[in-house]
């Protein structure tokens, strides 16, 4: 049996980026991380398609965990300046100044989007300009410099193109792309960093949730508060949900549904949520504490085309008892129907599967993303 490191060539880049980042060798990365990657499987399939050879990996058992690909894309800039032309570099570890803004004060943002391979071998991105615009909004809130929309989209395209052998075969998953913006310059006092680094990397992934989705309503912890950063994709939004998720999973639940202080529904840990009542679909408004999901936005637009009535309004937690269906949306999950939600020891079960609204929306969304359905919305971007 071959080792993980056998599949990656050794390389080294002995240069610093923005005076604060040093890229290590790929071999070092694999020794320290590759064997511990969740969802990684030693290569067992050597397939090919019209775009050339696939990476040697068992595509049938993909999970949602990091699998190191070949390249990442890097840009940097100083405070009050514009990002310079970026470069592709082999994927690997980074070193940072211990007083960098991201390490000391959490000055960072990230995005997530996917690339899908179509049945005839094309590679499609889904609405990357929307991620770019959301990052610009988040950067303003976090006092950061941000790439332009054009720079962001170009970085995503170059990252996917340089790693295209890692885009799964049709029906086997997708390539998840992670653009990361961080304060990389040194800072000691509480203030914005003096330098910023933008990195885009990617990994092939399968389903985010395994099995059916059973949620529990979280009444003690808050994911976000008015005036905070809940409406932007700040890195600081995520570590705070580890504890309630761990407690929920210890009780046998899949994930957590968060409320605000007034007991109105907000978000599941990493997804937006929708309730179905007859021909009416309800979802909480993105009014300061809820992330404006791009999949959420797309689903709302699709529901209008399909003739459903969509209402964005505050939803008291008690309305969970009246819903016929509940589904979650997000880049990682797509559209995922909820099997049950437990609130104060009462379990509420919902419709899912064939014939449901959630399934119809899932088929429409994934059909557009993978080229099975004609993209009349103009959402997909084909990789050159």
C-alpha cells in the first residue's frame, strides 16, 4: 500500500509573502497533515476524461474534509493600498508573524463556493461574483482591504484551473473553493493590521452531512447579536459555535438551530433555514445577525420562478410545529431537507424526499450547477 506522501512531489519556496508568510514544502505538509485529513482516502482509482487524468483518489468515498490539491493562489497588499497581481504557488503550510492581526484579533474573512464537472466534462463555477461582493461588504465591516470582484473571480478561476484534476467526476461530489482574507501584518495594539493577504485554495468534497438531518433548538448560546458580525462571513463567527454543536452531537443530533434573544429562528450553525407551509415558504430576514447566503438568495429566486410565495419575516420558534417541511441551504449542503427538529424535549418530524418542495428545489439548483438543466438565470461561469 502506498503512502500519502508518495502522491505529492517535493517542492520548496524559500520566499516570504508580505513579510509575514513563508511557504513550506509539500512533503512537510503531507507528513504533518495529510495522514490526518478527515475524508482522505489513499488513491485507488485512476480514471480519465476529456480534460485529462483525474487525481488518483477513490471518488466514491469522499467526505467533507481537506484533501490537499496541487496549487493555491496568493495576493497581498499594504494598508490603504490595492492588492497586487497574484500568483499561483504549490499548496502548503504557511508561517505567520505571531503578532499578525488574524492570530491576535481574528481580523479575517472567508468565502466558500464550488466547481462542478458536467456530464460532457465542462467545469462550472456558481455565481463567484456574489462571493466577491459579499467579501467586499465583510471587509468594510472588519476594516480590511479587499480584492476587487475581478481579482477575486480571477483567483478562483486560476485556483480551479490549476487543480482541475481534483474536480470530481459527475455525480461524485464537487470541488470546494475557499477564498481567505486575513490581516497578516504585525500589530500589537487593538487596531487593523498593516498588511493583508488573500489566499484561495481548494479541495474535492462529498456531502457535508452524512445521513438524515436532525436538529435541536439551542436556547442557551447565541450565534450572533445585533450590531455584531453575524451578517458577514467573519472567521470569529465560527469557533463560538463549536461548543453547542459538540453538545448537540453528544446527544445524537446532527446540528443546531440557533435563536435570537426573542426566541425567533435565525440560522442552523452554517446554513440558512426555510419553512414550508402549503404554497408559502418562510425564511428569516438577513437583518444584521444572519448571513446573506448565496445559495439562500438563489433558492429564493428559483422559488419565484416556480410560482411559490416566499416571505422573509421574523419566525417565532413555535411556528416549527406548524411547518410541513423544513430545509437548509448553503454552499456546503446545497439544499438539505430536515428530518426532525427537537425543541424543549418535543420532537417535530417533517416531510422529505420525493414530491417535497425541498427536493424540487434541490433538483433545480443542482441541475443548474452541474449543467443538467439549462442555466436561464445566467448564474454559472464556465472555466476556460
